[in-house]
């Protein structure tokens, strides 16, 4: 009986290893199909900006925004001393200040989005609360409701969470720097794995001093449309 039990355990162990290997390969294949440098176009026009009860209609010119949050691998292209854990190349870069984010965008002839640009890219024109609609879905984003080991996920991993324009991770995963200010504080958008659904709304914001850096803060860039 003991030999049979040991044999069953060995078989189950082998199956777990094989399954894990297949899952890793599938995840690798899926992520390798993503173009992390891709940008999506946000057309010119009006949209509903702001929190419920204090919204306003704003008109913006056309622009392009990074489809994904800037990854560790992308950030390391221009920051040679940036180090990250093995297997985290396509995770969002964190521990970056506003100045670090600005410098990276400028190296690519891009810039950080304004709060208004970020919000339009996240919510479209209908004033929705989340990039995918008005009801929270924990399968569409990485928040404290489902963050594995309280950390961000690989960018683009929540495919159900794309915005009306195709931008990913604009709810949860990591907060994102913008170029907008509230007095002496910089405005961040999007929520993170560290907070829950209420701060992952398209209209939520966080204030921070510009030289601060946290493990739940990253960024993405925008570019003027020609």
C-alpha cells in the first residue's frame, strides 16, 4: 500500500511539473505576442472628465498613448543601472520618481500624459467608471481584491480590462504618473494592486511629491499626433 501511495505521489508530482511547464510556456508564448512598444490613438473630440457629481465636458486634440505600462525591460534601455528580478522583464517598472518617468519619456521623444489625456484614454467618451464599463470586475484588473502576493502582474495580463481605445491596465496594477499638478503635488491615476476597487476607477487620483518613488507607482507615455 505504501509503495502504491508513493507511486501515486510521484506520478502526481510529475504531472504538476509538466502542467507547470506547459502553463509557463503558454504564458511565455502569450506575452511574447505582445508588442510592448505599441501605442494606441486617441481621436480628437469631447469626453466626460471628472468624478460623478462634478463632471465636465472637455475637448482634447488627438494623441497617442502607450498601450501598456512601461516595463522593466523598456526602462532599462535608457537606465543601464536599473535592475529587476528574473522573470519580471515585462512587469511594470516601479520605484521611479516623476523625474525618472519624465526622462524616460523624453528619451523616446514622448512625454507624460496630462490627467485629462490619461482619463480619456482610460474611459472613452461616455464617462464610464472603469475602462470596461461601470461595474467592477476582478478578472479585468489587478487590485487588492485579487493581487497575487500583493504585487503587480505582467503588463497586459488582464485582457478583459482594456479601455475603449485598447489601452491596458488603466485600472489597478500600478498607479501612473501624469504631468498634471494640484498645487505642489503631482497627480497619479489608475489605482494599483495595493488598493481596492474604489481607487481603480477612471476618475480616481492620488497626490504625491514628485521625487517620491514607490513599489506601486509606474507610468506610461504619450505622443502628439501628426
